[in-house]
C-alpha cells in the first residue's frame, strides 16, 4: 500500500467512525419506537449488521483481501449459521413430540 | 534460524503467516460466541415472557461503552496507518488513545457489574436465565477486552522496540492485533442491541 493510498484510507476511517457513531444513536432510538417484538428485533439486528459490515469491510480491510481469507470466512459463516439455526431444529423436533 | 513468511507473503496463501493465523483464530472465536448467541436464542424462544433488557440493565452506560469501543477501533486502525506512513510518534499516540478507551470501557463495565451485585436483592448469574446469559456473554467479552489490552499494552511498551530492528514485521503485528481488536468491537456491536435493547 502506497502512502497516498494509506492517506486515502484514513479519510475513509474517519467517515466510517462517524457512520458507526450515528448508527449507534439510531440503534438506541429505534428501541424506543414500538415496532412490536419481531419488528424491533429485525430492525435492531439489521442496523447492527450494517455496523458490523462497516467494521469488517473498512477497519478489517475485507473489501480487498486474499481469496484464502474469503474461503476461511465462508466456511466460518456456514458453520455459524448451522449453530444459530440449531435451536430452530430443536423446536421443530419438540413440536413433533407434542 | 528465521521463521519464514513473517513479513513476505507465502506464495500459496498470498498472506504472511501471522495474518492467516489470526483469521483462523477469529474463525474459532466466531464459533465460540456463535455458540453463546445460539444459547441465547434457545433460552429466549423457550419462554413466553423474556424480560426486557431495560428491566435489569443500564442502556445509557452501555451506549457510552459502545461509543468507547468504536472510538478505540478507529484509533487502532489509525495507529496501523501511522506505521504505514512511517510516523512512529503518531502510532504511539493513537495506541495510547486506544488503551484509554479500552480502560474506559472496563471502568464502565465495573460500575455496571457493581450496580447489579449491590442491588437488593442482588442480580446474579443464578437469579434467572436472562442474567445468566448476560453475565456469561458480557463476561467473556470483557475477558477478550482484557486480553487485547495486555497485547496492545505490550506493543505500546517493550514490544515497540521491534520498530527499530524490523519495522515491517512490527507493522504486521499491529495489523494482527488490530484485526483481533476490531473483532472484539464487532461482537459488542451485536451484544449491545441483543442484550440491552431488544
């Protein structure tokens, strides 16, 4: 990375920081709006996902990484999703029992 | 004997070894926290009435902590960028600010936990499932913050001597600890709404 590229990145870091601070306020604000449990969870997690994407793409430089890292993360994401949806499988099994 | 590919990229992975190592470690961390998020979903969907975070937790304090962590993330990446620009003094400054925000996070967490224990009756992990998963997830996260502070502190102090002997390798070390630190920030970005707000 050349010094000019690094300087360009620094401007992006500041913008991402401002966006993260703003989205933190948005996250708190929407918790005060009555969207119902499902609506609140969906919107809250959506904003959190946007914030997480900004951190991953810009601070962790995932927009411009090697294929090895992308493949590692794809394998991780698949395993993570299996883990998260395990409770759903458990409830479906429970529903069949009762 | 020198360990190969500490600075130069391996031809097969396109990465220096430390960077691939930290990404493998972060992948294992995703599974560690993923297991706990899975447990949270299991507990929450298993009951009709799950308490609101505001019943037990202090949202303004947690919001402040969120701002501390995202601030520490930007100063962490700035410290790496400073080294890329050959500016060691700025590296020191940004790392010191990162450590300050990390300590501020820990102090706020101390007050948060203290308030729970001092409550009458005390709010303990054994009080109910909500507090059990809250203390487990935030406690594990705090341990990660402490681990990060130790490594960043070392690279601010005695570890920074490497800048004089092997600047490229030192810059890579900062990139690696930065990736870890951003991951810790990323976990908090989800913990905050899940436990405190939703």
